[in-house]
C-alpha cells in the first residue's frame, strides 16, 4: 500500500478528510477567535488552505463574504454543504496554492492557520486591500510530535513580524495552545500574528 507522504498533495489531504462529515467539529484558530473584535463588520475574506473551514465558518458568521481555498475536494465538499445548510456566504475553491496566484488587493481579511509556504508571503500581503487585516498562525520550531514532519513547515521565533514588516503589527505572540474544541486535545507551540496593511 502507498504511504501517505508519497501521494500527491490533493490525494493525501482527501485521505485525511475521508472520514469527516458535517458533524466533524471545527474551530477557528486562536489568533482569529481571540482577536475577532478587530474584524470589519462587512467585506471580503479569504481562508487560505482552509481544510474543513473552521476559520471560514467563523468569518462568515461574523458577516463577511468568504473565499475558502484548499487542495482537498473532500474537505471543500463538506464545507460547501455546511455553508448551504446554514445559508452562509462561503465560496469554496479547489486550489493548489503552489500553482495559484492570489488576486491583487481583493481582500479585507486573510486568515492562514497551520499552513506555511514562505513563497506566498509577498502575495498574501499584496492580496490585502488597504487597511486589510492578516491573521496568521502556524507551528513554531522546534519540530513537535503529531505535527508536520518537515522542518520547513515550522516558523522561527519572530519570523512573522519580520516577514510582514510592511504591515502594522497589531498582535504578535508565541506559545502553547490547544486549538481544538476538545479540552484534552494535545497542545502545540504556535506563533501568531495580526497585521494591518497601511
């Protein structure tokens, strides 16, 4: 049998979400949930590498129109069904972020959680409208158990503020977080950043 890591990315993530359904719990990332008071009352948001759409669902419930991009068709189908059932404005798009260009100055809010591709940093910044907000949260080095096995998927301490220095830093933090609805779920070391485009 083929091991997950040798599968193409879309198939690997489809396999991960193959047992998920409408009742699979999702939750927004800490950076977004704890600082949601910063969100505009309306506008357009992007949940990048959204998975089952914990961030997208939260953003839509806060009144934003949301584009939700991911490489897993399974995850997006579940998210689309959930959005239809709840009459919320979420537009899923099957996307390989390594092949996709982000549109210029289209978003009032961009959220990225548990995903890291440094080549996208400049595009993410450019995709924000003036006064747009970026909420970014991902794993902080060193490598952790039950987390990515590739060291390239870990942020260095202070990396987000340095990488997005053209944005006004509103929030910046590092530490252990339980990012699951379940209280006994494992904690991970994260770095998080909220920035505003001038």
